[in-house]
C-alpha cells in the first residue's frame, strides 16, 4: 500500500477483468460459487441496461475495490432510482474510508441521473456495511431469509443524506 490512498473512478471497459477477479473474491467472502465472464461485463457496461460502476484504484493502477449500479424504475413513485449491487473492497484496503468515498461517488452519479434514492441489499453478518449504511441514514425496508439461512436487509439511502 505504501501509505497511498486509492482513488475512486468511474468504471471503464479496461477495468472489467480486474472487477471479475474481485467478484470472485466477493463470492468467496459470501461462500458462494459464481461464474463471471469479463467479456460479458465489458459488453454490459454502458449498455441500454444502464449498468455502471466505480472502482478504487491503487498507486500502481490495480483495482482494489468496486461497486456496480444500475437504474431501476419505481411505479409506486413514478421515478427512477439507483440499485447498488455489490460494493466490495479488498481486505488490505478496508477500514480506509474507501466504501464511504465510493458511496459518495455513487450519490453524485445518482444525483446527476436524477435518481434521488439508492436501493441495496446487505446480509446481516456484514456488520461493517450495516453500520456504514445506517450512518448515512439508510433505512431497512424489508428482510428476507436466504435458502442458506442468512438474513438479508433491503435498504434505501437518500442521496441528499450522503452528499
């Protein structure tokens, strides 16, 4: 690390292979098996689906964290919002504020896209993430139990509370 703080950038096609490696780390963290394809992720970025993301890049250009996001439409409120899907920081870069910085960039992106709410899911045993989301004013909307018995919280963050 060399005392250097990674910087947050909008995810670009050249980041997709590194993000796929981190997706595998995330799956291991959740004890899940996944199959990821960098070519499919690259093709999906900026696609009509609206898939976007941010990456944390260290001083030598390695991607050490990422998040994926896409717009979702709420018929209840007749407006668009952001779905935050997967926010992951590599072990050695945790507790440096990178997740907070990344969420700030997500909030700016959401504001620019006129999406005032950010929806996400977090598992109950990820206490660091839960604390962060609650600190940012996140509200639990619902809970579900996975087939493995984990409790997942559906949460919402207001962009204005983050910025």
